């Protein structure tokens, strides 16, 4: 009896193994699964690490600000464009900015820099970003910087900007303005935008200033 039981168990095991090994795969089901995977890929465009669609960073830049200015920033004594006056933005840093009418909110005399840096949040490298001012650098207590100098950004104009190590691309002493304006491409209202230089503004044709 013991031998018979062992023999039956052996036959049963062989049957199970054979059944598993001969399980058929339906080609139609494989094709359907592959098509479903491809469709899902088309429905979800490439996203960045934050789950957002990867588009031009400047298109999603936080154009507005609270209006607070860095400590130690001095107001301009006799700016070309007075606070409360209007001017035309002739050189924009982002879509919809050039050609917009700006209201001057603040005018300050300082060193202004264009910088290149790698965002701290892993975003794409920013080249020749305009603008940051001397008072927005962690090393603001030092003398003005020159092109090629390394600095640390203490501004939050864009995601991943604050705390980033940057290289100075250009430097100039000028008047910078905080402005309100409406983007010409989508009608978005921008308030307390930082910064526009004096060279990027011109008088309106019917301006009283």
C-alpha cells in the first residue's frame, strides 16, 4: 500500500507540472496589453519629478511678488521713471512682457547682475537669468561682483533659485524698478515684479513724464 501511495503521489505531481508547463498564452491578449500600455503613455505626457508637465520654466515663473525688498536696498533719489508713473517695457525676460505697459511701483539704485545657476530643486540650468540685485546675494556685505565671480543667490524669483550657487554673467550699476503690468499674451496681471532695469523701459508716447 505504501508503494502504491507513493506512486500515485508521483503521478499527481507530474500531472501538475505538466499542466503548468503547457499553459497556453493567448497572442491576442498579449497584443491587447501592449496596445493598452502604449495608449496610457500617450495620455500622460512627460512629467518632471514634481508631477508637472515639463514646459518652459519661464512660462510658469512666479512673476508677481509680495513687494518686499531686501534690507539695505536704497531708493533712487531722482529716477528717470518716478514711482506711480507709466512706462513701456521694451526688453522682456519672458513671453508677454515685451511691449507691456508698466506702472512703476519702486525705483532703486544698485548693482544688478545676470547670473547662471543650477536650481536647487533639480530643475534645468538657468543661463544668463535677468535679474538679481546685489542685495539679493548672500555675500551682499562684500564689494560689487564682476563677471565670473561665484555667488550664492538669496532670492526666490523662481523655484529652486534661493540658496543656489551662481556665476555672475554681467554686472552694472543702474536704477532697477519694481513694476506692475499685464502680460500681452494671456492677460495675466503681474504685481510687484522684480526687476526691470532703466535700459529696459521707455516713455509712453503720451506719457506726462
